[in-house]
């Protein structure tokens, strides 16, 4: 089969690889119909994630057709069209029993923190991902869901991560009625976080980024006020000025460890890898939220980011909430919101690439060229 493979930082190829096989009776093999590139894939692409091995196939957002099932699979049949959450999880361990699907204890021999993720290096289990013609789906009775007839394929693929993560970020914010919610980052995750904040009772939603096309998208798509941090000497001061000088009730951090906005920290942290990333956005969140407020972090961080203003968070009495998204837990309510048009994930899709052009797709998305917000990958178009 054809599959995207990692060849080193900023180097990807599409190569011939063995078609995945059933390795366990509860596996399924899915023929991928539509995949996406996530902001998280950029951390792999940039060589920021440890133990990203040569030859690894990325891709944790995908939908497709069940091509083969293992002997114990009961809920799926060959031919079913499925959407697959980015988490690989067993559904029955202590953590899964409590809905912590992203922290499943049975799927990742390499870590005690994160569970399994498709195509996300050996730090999350070493599973090959869905930017390929076929993918092996473990625990096929647990993760995948048949795509409802009414659901658009592009909404379905975005619900497997980006949209679910935005919604989860808003949920982690514990928004109370009338709250002022600031969303840092207007990528796919931040845009859906901003839409979701209204559904959870926000009175005001302010989105911060520095890419004009993304802020332009945030206004009609999420009815948000927008701030370009490049236009302000100190974005935290500006946020305070706009929120009675007290700060926002809730800040959702949808940026992660490769944040821009403080050149020194970005170069020292993200580029030279001295600090396990650059906590600029995290610190803006801690500084920009009011005392006693909540910071919800869905932006991705490595294990040890330094120079986080932890003492300020403590002294302000903040609530910090974070996790990788337990995607399937969000789906029942999200399906209703998508069906009713309250959440519109596919509105942020700007680009569609055939699998054979995936190296271009990564370059365009990573360098934020051509007003790219969310690129999709079409394996069959190749
Ligand atoms: N927790 C999870 O389960 C989960 C799931 C998906 C994505 N993520 C993470 O969420 C983050 C966002 O994902 P995405 O797909 O939207 O990525 P993206 O790269 O498309 O978007 C990130 C946005 O942040 C902006 N930005 C950079 N520095 C900033 C700063 N200091 N302040 C405000 N904005 C800033 C960028 O201009 C960009 O628009 C990434 O770190 C990704 O790894 C986490
Ligand atoms: Zn992702
Ligand atoms: Zn589990």
C-alpha cells in the first residue's frame, strides 16, 4: 500500500509499505477514505517529539471503510464506514472505566502518562497512523463508530480530533454563565473551542492569534472578538485592559509548545530545544486569566517545559485543567451540535491534497502558506 513515512525532521515521503494485518482478534483493518493533518503532527514533522522513528506513518485523524475484521470483533462488519477517535484505548482498564480514554493503561508500554495514539511516535505506542491507504485499528469494538448517515465526511474526520479537542478545551474551562472566555490560538482547535464556549454559556469570547486569515475565520465562524498579538506591545496588558483590568474568567490554551510571540523563548525553547518547548502561550494564559480563574490547556507539551509561571498560577489561586482529549466521550453531545449547526467543523477546511502530495501538504500547513487553516488528505485520489 501507499503510506506517508517519516524520514527525519521536515522530510517526508510517500512509500510502498506492507498492508497492515490483523494482529489480534479484536483488530480491524480500515481502508482510509479521508485523513487530515493535525497541528500536533507538526510537532512530529519538526522533530520535536522524542522517539519518532524513521519509517513511521503519521495520521491520527481519519475515517474509512472496514476492510477486514478479527475473529472477536462484534460491533463492526466489513463494508461499514467508520470514524476512528485518535486515542487507542481498551475500554476496560481502571482509567477507561472513568472515561479517561486518553490515559488508557493497556495500550502504551512506553509511558505511564499518555495512552495510545495513531501515528504519533513510539512515545504513544508506536502505532502506524492513517495518512495511508490502510490502517490497523486495535480494539475495534471500543473506539470506532459508524458514521451517521446525515454526517458530512469532512465533519466526521474533524470530529476524530481537532473538533473534539476544541470542545474538550471549552469543557475543561468549566465556563459559568456570562463568563469572558479567551482562546489563545485560532487554529482548528482554537476555532472550535471558541464556538463551543458559547454552547457552554460564555458571555464573551475573545480569540488571540497573529495570522490574519485565522482571525478573519474566527469572527464569522465563532462570532468571536479577535486580537492580533503582533499589534500589541504586551498582549497580556491588552487582555487586561479589555476585561476590566481583572483578566478573563477562563483562558483556553490551544497553541502548545511551539508558541510564537516571544522570540527569545521560541528560539531557546522550540528551535534549540533547550526547554522542551516554548511556554509563551501558557504563560499568557496564566497572566491573562483573573485571580481564581481557570486555565484549560489542550495545546501539546513535551514532558518538561521550563520557565512556566507556576508560582504565579499558585498565588493567583488558578485552576489548571488539561489532558489529551478523550475523544469518544465528547461524541454524543457533539453529534447533536453538529447536526443542529451549532458546531461547524468543516467550515475550517481550506485545502485538500492527494496522499502522493502529502509532503507539500505538510509544508503548506507548517509554514502557514496559502491561508491554510486545515488540510485534508485523500488517499484514493492518489
Ligand atoms: N490535547 C489534545 O488532545 C490535542 C489534540 C489536538 C491538538 N492538540 C494541540 O493543540 C494545539 C493546536 O492545534 P491546531 O491543530 O489548532 O494547531 P495549529 O498549529 O494549526 O494552530 C496553532 C495556532 O496558534 C497560533 N499561535 C502561535 N503562538 C501563539 C501565541 N503565543 N498566542 C496565540 N496564538 C499563537 C498559531 O499562529 C496558530 O494559528 C497544538 O499544540 C496541538 O498539538 C492537542
Ligand atoms: Zn491531533
Ligand atoms: Zn484502557
